[in-house]
């Protein structure tokens, strides 16, 4: 993080200049960077399918999520609109981006990336797919003349790779949480940039649209932490997607941008929201982020997944010796990265599913008692674990602390581990050997990650689709030249409108 230069123009200087360099660099990357690495295409295809599977999972399992979906005016259908996967809804791209972005994120099961802040780059698919499908249908039916890139799966993957890179490069060295701001501004930033390109906006128009992202500023992240953890964290990304689409469409309609929205000394983002500092980017934009993404193969806040795996190994040890976690454990010591301590270490009453899936103590306690991988249902108010005295008792015995070496490795771009270690003290005075998990399943360094993610996709899709349909979707995803609307049609389901109402 840098600081504003002394040569910044005075606050009353009304001369028009070029757009801030940060905005120019994003635009240049979106319009001119050529993606060549085969690994980037492989991971982009995997992330697309994983995100869509997560969307179907949320749709199927969460009445709370379903209540958010569909047109604001019941019964409305938009001609040539976006076909919302898993439903029969046909929506305008602004509402469609909200709905799909929320579905992808709601179960906290989509991919993640750590850094100075942590976020979920696949959130951007909500905006990318909604706009692309709407454009594809409208252009096919002669409702508009499309001036942007071909509306194919290859273009979807290109937009995803570049959205991942923009969002990820910003969050690696720029922390929004110390200022009380939510990282979803980066979803809005990345989505606005690539959606502008998809719409066929000019380079100048794209920079104008991006400038409006910073004019908007950031939401507070108060809804993510005690004592205000509420379901908004499930639709915050959808909110960012919908605003990104709206900003790009407003710019397409002729709205100009603010050239020095970041650096303006009196009214700019840096002065008013970034405490006079400037953004720091760790590396030139490329395809690094999508190639190093963390897939969430267990539905839990990402920083806690290594702790869950360690707890499961300890649970197996306990049961192998005929010991009961509820009866025989005296204390549990956990060492982990600073981000996990900051985001998901939580004491006291847990009020809802959003609270529980952001509580490392709850994850560890349930994993020890269950002895099996957690599921989305384990966080719900109806879960037996939500009101379990044994869970409450074990939570109270857990001590979580930062291990500085784990934090260093977490922030090291050459390693990006997500380690946690768990040591259990028994009531008989014995201390069990620590279990450390450094690269849990989902990490690119874990050789089982890609096969596990594909199995996760099949499992999620089976909630609403038969095996033949799922295999057809997997085959279609390999066809780079397939029209977006043809691909999206494979996800349409009848009757969801009635399920909501």
C-alpha cells in the first residue's frame, strides 16, 4: 500500500486529465491481454462448473436463498432475458446477475482466494453469465446488434479468467477490512470491467464504467462479524454483481466517468476512504489467480477447512481408541493463520446459519462429534448440532491462536498454504499428537483437488438433474464454440416459480 504523491493536482484544479493509472491498467488488461496458458483454461472451465454447481446446491437446500430469486413483480418474464439456472425464471440482466451471484455464494461453498483480504472470485460469474446470455438471446432474435466479443463459452471463460485476476491481484496486498469496508467492492470492480467488454463498450467507456465503481465506494462489512452476522453475507456478492451490470449499462447509455476518481485530492477515493494511501498491486495482470484458486470441497468458510480436516483425523484417532469426543476431551488447542483468527474465531451464542458457518469453533466441534465431512445442513437452525449441548461444551474448550509461520506461508505467493494444527488434551492427562493440515483438498497443491471438485459438481447437480443431463452439461462445457444461450438452456428447470410462491 503506497501513499499519494506530492505532485497530485490541487483540489481546485479543474483541468481534465487522463483516467487514473489503476483504471487504465485494468482496461488494458481486459482489452489486450492474450491468454495462452492451457492451465488457465483448464482451471477456468473447472471454476465455471463448480460455481454453477454451487448455485444449484443453494437453490435446492436454502429456502432463504430461494426467497430472493425471481422478478420483483411476480409473474414477470423478460423477452430474451437471462434464463436463471435451475429455475424457469427469465430475467433482465440486472436482476439476473443478483440472483445468480447470490445462488453461487449463498451456501459458502464456492471457491476462494486469500491475501491481505479474502474473497470469492467465482462470484463474478453472476454478472458475466447473466449479461452474456441476455446478449446472446437478444442478438439471435434480432433485438440488438452485438458489437462485443463472440457470445460463446470461450468468451465466458475469458471473462472469468480476467475477472479472477483483477479481483485477486487487488485483494492480495490491499485489505479493506481495517477500514470497515467489505471486499465485495472487488467483485463490483472486476465484473464492471469484464461486463463492459462483453457489452462491446469502447475502451474509454470501460474506464468510465470502472470509475463509477470507486464513486460508489464500499459497503460496510459489519454483517460478517459478531454480533451482526446475518444472511446478507450470502447476497452481498449478488448485490455487487447487479451493481456492476447497472454501471456498465448506464455507461453504455452515455454516462461519463470521473477521470481522477481515485487521486482527486479533495473528493477522491484515496483521500476519503483509503486514508491517503494508494492501491498496491503485487504483480502485472496475467492468469495467476485462476491457476491458484482454492476450491471449497467442504462447505465452510475457507480459512477453516484445514482445521476441519485436522479435526476429522483426530476424530478417527479418538474413535479408533474407543474414546468419545464429548466425554473424554479436556481441551483443544488450535494454531492457524491470522486471517482465520480474525474472521472466524467466535465465542458466545450463534444465532443463525450465517453465524455458524463463520465460526471455527463450531466447525471443529461438529467435525469431532460427527466424524464425517460437514454439510450445508449442519449449519441450519434445524440441525441437531445447532442446539447441541455437546457442541457448546466442546466450543468452550477450544483455544485458537495465530501461528506466525502459518500466516507467513499463507501470504507467500509461492506457497499460499492454508494451514491449521489441532492438539487434543484428554481428561486422563494424555496429550494427543498434533495433526497439521497444510494443503487441504481444494488447494492446487493437493493432487486430489480437481477430481474432488468434479465429483462435487456431479453431487450438487444431482439435486435437480439426472445423470444423463449432468453428463450432457459436462460435455457441453468442453465445447468452446457453443453459444452461451444454448449452454444456459441445459440448466433450465420448470416449476421453480411455483416453489418460491
